[in-house]
C-alpha cells in the first residue's frame, strides 16, 4: 500500500548553518519575504526547524558561546508557508488561519536542548541585575523527560511547544510596529521604570541589516537592502502572533492567526522542549531544534468576525489559542507570591512585572535552601513547567503575582516540614558548574546591547 | 457515642451587622488587636465569616448599594485566632504557621453571592476607564455550580477560597507598610504610568479611623484612637499574606504564614465562591459569606528556615502556598493574549499589567460576539475560573500576558468556526440588565476615592 | 432579603432509629411504597440520609457490632420522592429522570464513617475465604480528607457519592427480578464456580419480611404483609439503578434513571465518603450518614429514546451516568494485575471476577511489605479511591484485571526502589488492631447467611 | 558535538516480512530463544516493532485479509533483549527489571493503524455472538489524533502503548502454563459458562509449530522442533507480563518485570495507538507498527522483595506498573452500567465478565441512536480511550461493571437531552462500510479455531 504520513514541506539539516539550508530560512518579519512552500487546508504537513540561534550555541560545557552570542540573527524561522484552500485559492487578508499542532518534538539524533542566561551586557534577562553572567545548562531528553548534568536532582516531562509562530505582517502593520518601537527606543529610560530595575537591557530592537536573513530574497540586491531596513525583528510577540512563548501550546493545540498577506505566509521556529511562564532567563526555555506536524484551515473573513479591532486601523488582530488536551497531570504545586514592592522596599503601583519579579526571587531564595545555587534555581524556574499568574491586579497599591512549581519534578520533598518530620540535614546537591566572572561595576548605558 | 466534627471557634450571624457579632470582627491589621479565640495544632476547627462588605451589598437587582458603598469598612475579618502547640505554648515570632484548608463553603441558607464593578469615582476597577459604572450581578449556587440571572447561558463550578488570610503584623512591619504606602500616596501620579491608564483609582489606602473596626478594642478609648491611626487597611496583600486572592486556594490547600506576634493571630475573611486570576472587577470574585474548616501546625523557627529575607530588616517574609488536589478538570481552554501596547497604540516596556489589561480587553471583545454585552463579559471574566498568565516577560519591548477561559462554562460553543460548520445566527443572549448613567467626563483628580 | 438555599425535603436525625424518623424510611424496592415528599424539576432540594445500617454499627473500637450485624434491614433509604414538572404533572412511566448531584457530604457533627469486613458466616466479602473475620476501621474526616486510627500512615481525599440511588420498579420489573434471583438461589452452587471460590456467601437475597421497613405502609396491615413478601432487597444494583456503587458519582454528576411508576419515586441512601472500585470488603466503602443536594429534570419519553430494550419486555432500562468535573488529581498510580488463574493455580476461562480477585490479592501482598497487615490492606483497598479495570477480556484463556492505587495517599513512598536508593528498613506501621478469632473450620453450606 | 539520542537496538523494516527482518523476530515465549541485542541499565535505547500481524492485515478497504487471517503467527515480537548492569553483569533470576517507557509512537511514514473484528470461526471477539463477521476499520493519525473513514464523526487523542511486553519465562514457569492451559482445553465447555456465551472462541491456544517463529533458532533444526513444541503462545497475559493490554501504559510509565532467565530477555510488540479497556473486539486496539524508547534498571533480588509468591512454587511473579503522568484530560464521561444478568435474562452470580459484556452492549445500543451502526460502535468502543471498571463485585447476585466514554471524542453532543433543548433530527452519520455475509447458523463446536 505504500507509506502514509505527513509530507515534509520544510526540511532542515542541523549540521548546516541557517543560511546553508536547502529551503532558505529567515529571521525577520516582512510581507515581501516569499513563501518557500505551499500547503492545502486539511493536509497534515511537517515543518522542521533549527534552534533559535541556528546552532550557534553548542552542546559543550562552556558558556563562552552564550557570552559572546551574536543576537542579531535570532530567531531563525522556517517558512513562510503559503496556505491555500481545497480549490487552490490562497488565504486572503481578512481571513483567519487556524493552525492545529498535531504533533511535535525534537529531531531524531538531536534529543537535547539548552537553557542559558545571557550576559548583562549582551541580552541580559528578567533578573539580570541579580544574575549578570552568561551561564548555560544542557538538557538531555529521555523521551518526554529532560535532565541536566548542571542541575542535578531534577527531571521533568516537557510541555513541548513552538516558541514562535505567526503570519507575515502587511506593510501597514509593519509600519505601526516600527513607529511605536522607535518611540520607546528614542524616549528611553526616563519614563520607564522597569528598565531601571532591569538596568542593562535594550529597550527595543529596531530593524537592522546586521545578521539579517530574508529567505529567498538574495543578499546584496536592492530589494534585500530595502527589506532589511524595514523588516521587524522577531524578538517581541506582536499582533501577528510571533514570539508568544505560550508554554502550553503543545500537541492538540490550535492557533487562530490573522492573515495580512495573500497566502497567509506562516512562519515558525524557536522550538522549546519546555518553558516556565515568562521564560525569565531570556534564553530561558529548553531551546532545541525540532519538528512540527501541522494542519491548517482557513476561516474566510474570520479576522473581523473573531478578532479585536486595532485602534485607529481597520485591522482586527491578536491570535487566539486553544490549548490541547494532553499535558502532564501534576497533583501538587508549591506557590510563591510577590507583591509590587521592589527589592529596595520601594512601593510600585499595581505593577505586575515587579510583583512577578519578586515572586520569582522568593522562589529562587526558597530553592536555595534545598542544595541548589541561586543561579541553578533561576535557570530551572525559567525552563521547568512552572506557572506564573497574575493573582491580584486591583488591590492598590499592590499587584500580586504568583509562581507555582510542580513539586514532582524534584527527587526530594521540597515542602516545608514540621520539626517532628524534619530529620537529618537537607540534601546537598552537587555544586553547580555555573561560574561567573562578572565584576558588577558595569556602567549603565541607554542601550548597551545595540548589536542585538 | 455523641457527635464528632470540627469545633466552631468563630461563629457569625449574617443577619447582624459586623459590629454586632457575638465575637467582634475587625477590618484592620494591627498587632494590638486581641485574639478572640484559641486553637491547638492538630485540632480541626471552624471559622465563619461575613462577606467582605459585612452585608452592605444586598441580594436585590439594583446596583445603587454598590455605587454608594462605603469602602472604609472592608474587609470584615474573623479572628484573630491564637494558635498554641500541643503543650499549650503559643506560636512565637519567627515560627511558621501552617494552615490547612480542609473544607469550606457558603453558610447554610446563604447559598448565593455577588460580583460587582464599583463606580469610577468610588473604588473603580482594573478596567474602570472602559467600564466606569457601578453594576452588580447576583450568583445563585447549586452545590458546586453558580449561575446568575444577569449573565445568562453561563454556569460553572467554583473553586471556592478565602480571598484573605494572614497573620497579625509586628509594629516593625506595620511601620514599613505605612511608610512605603504613604510615599506612593504623596508622590502621586507623575511617575506611575499605570495610574494614568487606570485614571481614577486611589494610589493607596492609608490608615484611617473612618469605618475602622478593631475587634475587642473598644471604640472611643485612647487605645482605639491610637490603633486606628496606625492600623493598616486590608486591601492590598502584603508580607503577612492578607488579601492574596489566590483563586486555587481551595479544599486541601495549605498556607505557610510567617508569625510576627505571639500566638500568630490568624485572621481570615473575604470568602470567594469563585474568582478569575486578577479579580479584575475589584469587587470581582463571587463575594459571599461562608465558613472554613482549618487545621494548624507550628513550624518552630520556620520563618528563617523557609522564607525570604526582607531587605534591610531581620525579618523573613511572604507566605508560601500549597495548592490542593481537588479542582474541576477542564479539558479545553480558549486563550487570549495581550502585549504591552496600550489601547492608544503606545508602546510600554515589558509591562505585564498593561499586557494583561489588553488580554482581558481582547477576551471581552471576543465574548461580545456571542451575545454578551461587554459589561457582562467584564464581570464574568472577573469571577469565573479563568487563568491569567505572564507568558513572556523578557522579549523587549513587549510583555505578553494571556487569559485562558475554560470553554465548558458556556452553554454554547464559543470557539471560532470554519464557515462550513458555522450555521445560523449566533445565539442572542437575553439583554443584560446593567444600566450605566456615567457621563464619561469626570475630572481626573489625584485621589478621588479618599473615603476608601 | 431573607435566606436562600436548597429546601430540605427529607430530614433525618441520626440519633433516632431508622423507624423513628420524622419521614419514614424504607429498605425495599416496591411500586406501592408511597412517596414521602414532592419536588419540581429545576428546584434545588436537599435529602438527608442515615448510614446504610441505620446507625447499628457504631463509632467504637470493637467489631462485635459488625460480627453480629442484622443485615436484614439494609439499606435504609430516604424517599421515595415524587417528581413533577413545572406544571405540576408527574413523571410518567417511559420518561427519563435526570438527577444532578449538585452537592453532598456528611451531616454536621457526624464527620466520620466506617469500613468493615463482615464475618464469613454473616455476609462475608469478596475475599472472605482469605479474610473470614469481622473487622472494623473508623475513619475521621478533616474536610475532604479521611484518616483512620486503625490504618495509620494513610490519608486521602474522598470522592464522596451516594452508593445507592434509583427509582421504584413497576410490578412487571419486580416480578422479573424475583423470578431470576429465585432461580439462582434454588439452583445453587453446582453451576456457579465463583461461589465455590467465595465459599460462604449467599447466592441471592430474596424478599423477606424480616427487618422489612416500608415507609408509610403501616407494619401489621395486610398491605404491609403483601408488600413485604414481594418487595426486592436493595443489595444488588439492578435495572432501576439502586446499589450501583459507582465511586466517581460525586459533585456535578448526573444520573439518567428510567421511570417505572408515576412520579418516578426516587430513593437514595448508603452514602460513601469514599470507595474503591468494587467495594471489595462488602461493607467496604467509608460508610456514613450524609446529605445530597439534588436537582431533577424530566425527559419525556426518554426511556425509549435513550435506554436499552430489556429482552422480552417492552421496557427500556439501565441508568446512564455523567461523571462530574471535580475530582482529586492524582498524578501517580501503582498498578497491580491479576489473571484468571485462581490461587490454587487453576485456569479459569476469561473470568474477570477471578482476575480482579487476583489483582487485589497481589496488591494486598505488596502493601504488606510496607508495614501494613494484610487485613489493613484489604480494608484500605476497599475504601480508598483506587481504580479496578477490566484491561483484557479477549485473550483466551486469561482475563486480565488491574487495580490502580494512587501513591499519594501514603505517607511513605511505596514504589519499588533500586538498591542504591533503598536505604534503611522500611517503615514499620503501628500494629493493626484487627483481631480475628475465626477458627477456619466452618462447614461450607449452601446459604449460611439466610438471615441477610 | 555530533548527534545525541537513543541507540536503536532492534530496527525493523515494515516492507519486509517478519521472518525477513535484519534481527530475527519471534512469536513464542521460551527461555531458549537467544537474545538479539544487549543494553545497559541507564541507557536510553530504541526498539522498533512490526504490528501484531507482521503486516498481514493491510491498509485497504476489504476485510478479507481479516476474515482469513492466519492467527498462528501472532504476535511478532522484537527481542529478546539482554539487560546488564553498569559493570556488565546480567540481570539474574530473582531480580526485578524496571523498564521505563520514555517515548513511543508510530514509525515515520507509517502513521496509520487498524481495528478489526475477527470472524466468529476464526478468532472471534468478546461480542462475537452479536457481531460474528470479520470487519476492519483503518485509522489515520494526525499526530496525537486518530480518525477513520469507516467511523465518521469521531476523532480522539490516543494513549499509545505497547500491548505486549514481558520477560522470557523459565522452563519451570513455562511448564506450569502449558499444563494449566491444557487442562482447560481438554476439559472444555462443560464447566465454563462464559464460553457458552462466547460460543465459538477457542478455550486456549496451546503450543504449536504452525506459524512458529523463534528468533535466532534456525527452523528445521532439532532445537527448533523441541522449542516449538514447548513454547507458549503470546495471546494471554501471564505471570511474566506479556499481552497485558494496559491501555494507559504510555509515555512516562514504568514496568517492574520479574526476571526468570539470565539477562532477563525482554521482548515487546503489539503496539497500540489507542485501546479501550478490555480491547473487546480482540483485534481491538488501533494496531500499528511503531517504536519504543526505553530505559532499564535492575533491582537485585527484587522479585522476592516486591512481587507475590506463586502458589506451590518458589517464584514471585506478576509485573507491577507505574502509570505515567501524561494523558489526555477528559472532563466529561458518559457511563454505562451492566449487571451480571445475561441477554436472555438469566441471572449469573457476581460475574464481572457478563456484567462488562452487558455494559458494552448497553453503550453500543446507545451510540446506535446517534447515527452509528452497532458494528461501528463495537469497533469504536474497542479502540477509543474508554474505561471499563469493576464497580461492584460484592452485592449478590449482581456484579456491576461500567464503561465510561469520554464525550469529547464525538463531533456531536451525545448526552441525553431534555425535550426543550432537543431540536431537529439527530445527525445521520455516513452509512458504515462494514458488510457482513455471516449466516448465523454455524454449528457450535468445541474449538473451531484450532488453527489459531
């Protein structure tokens, strides 16, 4: 009868550089990047992808590659993929593209991933003022489980998902993005308090030709120059989906994406074996190469019917997600809270970002009592399936955020014990391997990571 | 053999005013408020409580009582309860108080609750700039389920929990609170952008004798005057627990609270039949009277062993929570995202509060396509068991927050449909009863709700 | 506004005998037993019930009351309840009665229950040939949790449910029951192999005036005599529901019952705080008094539309159940299997009862390695929320049944350990209190428990 | 760094016959079948397998191949695999072999499977007296989901698992098997009532050289002849594990198998994409080829420490299973019950097999009201993730079994409806393609499927 299975529409070879792949990759959002493949609604197809860094960060035990990572190239995406209906008519602007994630996973022979914290001067992270050094943990996969030699005593099932999935923006939308992000970049620190807290991190990442990869658009051509100047970076999630980092977007999930250009031009990448809500360490999921098996449907005119009007434009935007039915069942969670009072004791007003930062810091402090270094705990909370919630956002002046950790991921009981039960010293974990040569006296500049 | 069951240590009579109860209630945090009851570790005991408003908001179909609510008295708490060990020795400062919630629910004959939005001039809420009017929905309970005549077509199982549970602060801690909150109050709007977004809401709620209830401390005495001047309002959650509004803190949960005064002086109140993450409407859970069945344990010296150091003090603070194993299993969630770009299109920098606001607005907009008014949707998302997550907090400049709604709470299928399946008009829900006479031209003042 | 909550239609007073209750109870199925209460569809109402034994088995530490229990009176049921529609028209034969369980639990002041094994000569149980003695464990409830002094080291959340719920049979159905059960009783052991395995247990329990309670039918009247002679015992589940012992029939469940008599005449009783699949010890759930909050609906003509035709009759029978959404989430289960080879090594053909017996025996043997006596393990597996599955029923000659135990109910890790991890002796539980004076030489008779 | 992932120790090529594979397969249990591969504890390795029939049943739309299937060859197993510890010392008799299922799935390019009912004269099934014909449904996989053109309107996530996994028996154990199964075969129908109910099915399947495949033992040699005469068929699950058909034995599960021969000699096969409890149609799971990723550990001396003594022998037997944490979350189940009264109205005594048969028949009858043929429903309940429970096994004379179906697998709402809601005709499914030429007048013989 012959074989039966999904058709691979975008293959990758992880031994090759991103720019050497058979079907060219891209790392920018722009309507003019041509589709590299075409699929029909109802068809099950397979998309392979390199990891977010295109293989630049390797499976060795040194964080040097992380420290000096050239972030101008991330994320390397597979696609764009043109979607047509059963009659061959492409998705049209105004339609809604329903994408079902039927299956996904690592590529055979590449069952590993990594979690890293960038250097404070080169990318940073949510807690970069506490953890300014570049560090790296390698995770090995045993089927659904991951473990890391750098963080002993922990093993957990991943909720694997693509960190990044979206459709190509129209020029109208792209212009809006560039304008509003340029405004932040230019007006800088003075009015954005969180940036003071996060010190070194870039305010925005504007279009830049450096590191730019534009798929089938030939580098060096005038078209490439123009497109590179306009094309949006992939770092932030935006109205087209993109880097949404929704940690439960796993098998059986469905994404309803707005269509801005003919054919929809779906792109995806940045596969995560697992991620905690917030992806706090920035390179903070278990980053890996991998594959997706997808099935598309077109809801004609669905943007207006189902999505939200976008301010002064006539667009309706923001994807909607249906979370799939298959997940690890964790029966016990330990929950840490943070309120919007920062580490210096200063009161912030209903600020969920500050509250979440404090919740994470409280959890890190707690885990450090069980034999983990704080750096290990930071990495772990960034990539394990923990949940970050906005619990209270109305009780002035305190926003209250919570971080819930499934206790089953540890090989020891991490719950508080009454003295009767508490017996013997707590486990001493193998000392962690994260070394830090950061001197802590960096000058604060407006945008030190301009290369990003 | 006689009967066997929990001992009721704090009874309430919901037909009486808060200040008429047999054991006096209180609505402030202060170390000098005397305990009204004593329990031993290991003992199962029952605490009854009035609703947060002490019965001021009633089960009729007018929101007049909400509009003119005197918020100076909330929340009315049961307690303080002194906790001693099996030898009668009280909990001591530095200990950790483990409180297990064995059971909880509405009081017999009072199986109903309410969700309300305050008027923009009197309390407001997370979306008060969009929904400035006082409105009220009454919910009736059918065992685990709630339904409301004001929001037809919805019925859901509640994850019932106490909105507020905490221990008495020490004077040291109380002084820190008062100082930092006064600083916000006095420095006001200029540096707190979210407040601009939320317009009318008070920045903080400082101690005030108005509406003050101090348990066994007799009103009119010098002690009362002094305590009322110092005692913290119960609105924000703080380092002692308090109004943490953790929606999953239901049957089988355990709370590890720091002990600041001898006996721990546990207080609790503000029972919620159900709440969505964030409790966005402010009076936003399904507010009710109710009972808790609790069991305590003392972990001697546990604050230092398990909690986080509090900046310049020698205290270790912030409760830890263990979520119980019993919850509704929802297999399908519809997830809405928001990024930190506000309604005017202005870019905010990694601001999770703005992102969550946009996620909620997107969800409200979506639900309005299924026959609900936006005001109905606002109330619903505030009190149904929806989840608010911080999904991305590192991808500059956009924080990304998500709101996940369990689809099973609706009597219609609210998922997007392909045109083939979509047949006939969408359900038209009964028009909602929320009337709004708000004129939308209120002057923006610094703290209009000073009475709060 | 006054109070709001469910109307109590059947109250009980557990300090009174079953025959002294304000509304008379009954312990037989018969169409002529008159309704004691009436409810309307859509109305939330409350039914209280004594425990299955009507209080005969008490909360002391002796199993003497179990050993000599008079089983002729079980189960004492609350009802019958007549159900009418919104126009007052009763449910009619042929209709389907939908009963939703909105809430349920123990009666205040009676937060305890018991699990027992009957003596081999007086009731027995699934493993009576291994455990022939009367024993009793008392369970105390701490909200959702139960613990027993007789079985230390175990505590679990109950999935509380009514063991018995059903509608009154018609005379036609009653006659069918009596005829087919009499046939078993009279033809006895020779062809029913399992009975050889279970030795002492009665084959059936035919109508008998002894212990008979018929609600409003006055004892001593000719009507009583006739009814008592015909009325079916409540022990087995049958086509009207009855003693179905479905352990997940908890909050939020719905039962679709056939209606055989005008008004449906719903009866319920035998509340279980918790039960394992199979209720193997016979008095094998955590038996308690309690209450149900119910809501009914009538599906006119629903029996023919939804139920299964019953052989030669024109009836459509067998209730259908919808399991509710609220349950403990257990993430880990330890599963024991049994095949249809009995303890003597004899091969049975695809016999799921034998296979399940072996699975249970294997699990008991395993738990005995962790400090429990086998008698303790037997009781525990009968009442904890373990799952009994028919895993394979086609692979001749072996049926394969499995018993899955949630590991979280134990205070020790009961999973097999590799030698590296295994350290120190296993926990020795407090010796159990079950004493057994059974001499093991009882004559095997056809129906020793005729009194039942 | 090179690649990293599991080592494939048993590859298969599904285009080749079972006897043509690179590493020879086997389809019998015998201690003398030599290992084809060796693995170390802690090592992640991959085992590929053909489907149970070795490819004999194909992906076409005719059930002719099912009707005339030669069942003498099933199941084709991969292995045996020898397991050694980190020092290279093999597992020894008396040890316990812990096998973790880290991952599993279909083979790339073979993402399909089949469910079939055998002809009553050639294998039959649990309901062969109701459904005597050979039929076949093909299932196509879309990642975690399966759908079938033969059973429209249904799509569900599979809980994929190996139907068969076990260790080689010792000669002692093998002799016990052969003796007890021969006893059934020879003593036949007279005392085994269920067989009367199931009519045509073989009582046991004794060793037979026909179809026998013995791995590395060369056919035609005297060793082959002797082994073939002794080696047990793989159909029934037994004390070594084997065909246990535990439907939840999916990713993250762990199996503790007794070791009877040096090296343990682990074999596995009969991969199921999905199966309902009981696998009622016999060829009743979604049968497929596939792969497992496994990790082993040896618990020295673990048989005596953890397993159950086996009657008169010195062996300790029966595997123990730990179910993994990843599964579909179904929030709604519709539950059908059956009692041990057979279709003719005859009362059986506490017979769970009869009760389960009635529960399944009731469910089939119910589903037939929603547009499915009964044959379609039979196949569906055999392979979808439904749960079969032994709910009551003590309430003489009725055993009570239940079958729970997750409602989410249907594209229509299959719950009973009140007349108000019920609108319009029920969906008419596309007529099924199952044709049946069975004449229903077959003579009842003792063992018509002797060829099996």
